[in-house]
């Protein structure tokens, strides 16, 4: 059986991840891989309920962080770990880097507390590997200036609690992603999300082809949806 692959997608709101996630799901399927597409906060019935609270209700920063990590724990146990154990490609729209970027850098919440929660929640099921935690094999970080992201989002839909934040918030979130990427360069691939969608797609598929996870043929014959 093929080894599972865990790929997360990150970036500020409006960076344009979604159509590329759908495109990559199709590309991996065309290569005969089973794909689990999921998202955070969410991905299970319980975590989707918590998502509704986190995105819509006003709460203090610790409550918010606890709910996000509670949702993550359920998601890992119910969906992500079983899918990786089956050998699926797991495509996850946001994961823990979003918590460091939004709650840590954006809201100014204590990143040491976030690191502690990360260690508890993402503990590997294999007890022999107690000092390492579950992280994506690859994080595709869609980097886009906050002004450009705001222009893309304007009028697109009713904003949730985060989307309604001012541009300064997203500037901090973007620097949070940059910081996390600098700390873990082996896991992060920065994608310049400014150009047209097909150019962004080319960058994404180049990363996956270079890793040997996607064939050049499949990459050339697939594209972002929508
Ligand atoms: P989405 O709109 O990309 O699905 O993301 C939902 C929102 O939740 C988005 O504004 C980012 C935010 N978020 C956090 O604040 N912390 C987190 O840990 C995650 C996963 C998302």
C-alpha cells in the first residue's frame, strides 16, 4: 500500500486556496491515489459545530484557542490519522499553522500556550515516537499582500468574524505565516499567490513534481477548478 501523504494549505483569507485544493484532489485521483479532502476548523460533525462557534461567536482568546484545538483533536482522531493509515493523500484546507498565524500573530495570543496545545493534540498515535508530533508532510503557503487579498474578498460573501477584521490584522497574520515558514523551511513551500490562477497552479504542481509525488504528465493535464 502507498504511504499516506498529509498536505496542508495556508494563507490569509482571500489568498485563493480553494480552487487549487479541488484541482490537486483531481490530479492525485488521476494518478490512482485515494484522496481525503478536508478542512479546519472542521472536518467532522463535532469539529464543524465548533467551527460555527469559533467563526461567529465573540469569545476570549484562550477559549478560542481551546475550541480550535478541541476541533483539531477530533479531526485528527476521526479523519486524518485513519486516512493516513490507509495510505490516502490528505488535503487539508488549513491546519495548526493557521492557529499560530491567526490566534498567535493576529490576535497576539501567547504562542507558548499554542505550542503546548499543539504538543498535546498532535501527539502521534505511535507511542514510540513520543517526542515528535503530527505535522503535514508539506504545507503550501499561499502568500499574497493583505491589500490584494482584501480586494479579492470585497463583496464576495458575508464576512465571518475573521474576514471582517481590518487590514492590520491580516498584515500580522501574514507575518505570522512568514515566521512559521522561516522556522520550518523543510515543511513549507511558499507559493506566490499574486499572479493569475494558472500561474499559481504551475508553481504548486512544480513543488509536487519535484518531490516525486505528482507526475509531470498529470500536472500538465490538470488544473484548478472553478
Ligand atoms: P476558511 O474560511 O479558510 O475555511 O477558514 C476559516 C477561518 O478560520 C479563517 O478566517 C481562518 C480562521 N482560522 C483561525 O483563526 N485559526 C485556525 O486555527 C484555523 C484553522 C482557522
